[in-house]
C-alpha cells in the first residue's frame, strides 16, 4: 500500500506529535474512505473527492477538514513524484466552507495569569511555564484538553459540576493555539518588529525579508521589557485575594484536585503566553494503494 510505504519513508523525520496526528488522520478518515481505491481511480474521481470533503464539513470544523485534506493532497502529490499518477487530483479544490470565519480569541495578560494559576492548582507543575508547559509525563492532547485546559478557561457551574465550588469562566472556548495568537498580538501591540515576533514563535520571515532581516540584542531587550511591563500590569489587575494566593515562597498553594498534596509556589507563574510547538513539517504520511 502506497500509504504505508510513504509513511515508513517520511516517518523518521517527523516529530512524534506530528506522526501521531497523521496516523490518526489516516486511520480515521483517509484509509476508511480511500484504501480500496487504486490511485488511478482516485486520480479520475474529482467529483468523489468533492463529495467526501462535503461530508467532512458536516462533522468537523473547517480547520480539521483543512488538515485532513492537506495530508490527503500531500500523499497524492508524493504519488505524482513517484510516477504513480500523472497529476494531483486535489489541485485547485477549495477546502473552506465559504462561511464567515470567526476571529481568534486574544487573551489578556491577567487572563493568562489566572489560567496559569488554575492549571497549577490542578496539579500540573507550571511554575515558570504558562500556556505552554513541560509535563513530567506527556499527556495525550485530548486528555489535557478535557481534564485541564477546558475546565480552566470555561469554568464550571453548579448544574454541571460535582464540586461545591463554582468556578467562573476566564475566556470560554479559548484554545491552546490561540495562546500563540495572543502572544504574537501582544508583541505587535508593543511595537516589536515582525522578525523578532516570528523568531519568538519559532517561525521564519517570508520573501526577501528572510535574507535581510535579523533579530538584534536591542529587539530582545525590547521584548523582555514589554513582557515585564505586561507581567506587572497583570499582577496589579489581580484581586487582593488572588495576589495573596499567588503569594511568595513562604505561601502554600493547594491544588483543588486533592491528589497532589500541598505545593509551595517558589515563584509566581510567568504570565507570558509562550508555546513551543514545532512548525509542521512540509511533507506528510502515506496513503492508498
């Protein structure tokens, strides 16, 4: 099967999270639909591809459909290079539903700080890391989202929680990736040059700017000063009880879960929305016969 051959070829170069995502797309979407089709049959089935896309849009968000279709197109592009088919049948196919695209949410620094405090309370070791952390034991994305991320941002109410304490929402539906959007937006508001903002997110400049624009020590100092100012502002915006809870090295911070015991917060969580996701590899996994 061409899919598995291609996966074996590119798999060693993929990050584990990317490999797992591609594997999920293959097993749950691409192979169930197309594994019985020969590549020549897919090449001649433009209408079937459009119908399949429409079915995906009925069940999944635009971003998910775009990711699934991107992998599908990548694999067929590899089949073209391998001389299995003369051209990629996905070329020119529209992969958005045409509906109004909702703008990404942007968290404020104090919202980020409050979220980091709740994540710490839940038992995650987040001192020094906010909205982009390193866990001792890696969590599956769905487990992290359902057990930690969504309760932190969405809060809880008396009707849907077993706990006697009702947790107020911070910014409902806020996603992990929107943390990157927020961080970049903060820096843009603070006048940080684009080359420094992109470097901060692990991205590269496009076009000729990639050759001539560079991050300087002055830009790095500007970023530190801007984030320090936002950090201080977020501390001021906390309520007195929240500042007491955030505390210092001598104060005790007790998780709500009750499973991790009492923790001492040696320093306040850093309210910087910084994630360390690696840019997706250009290429893909394998598919089809």
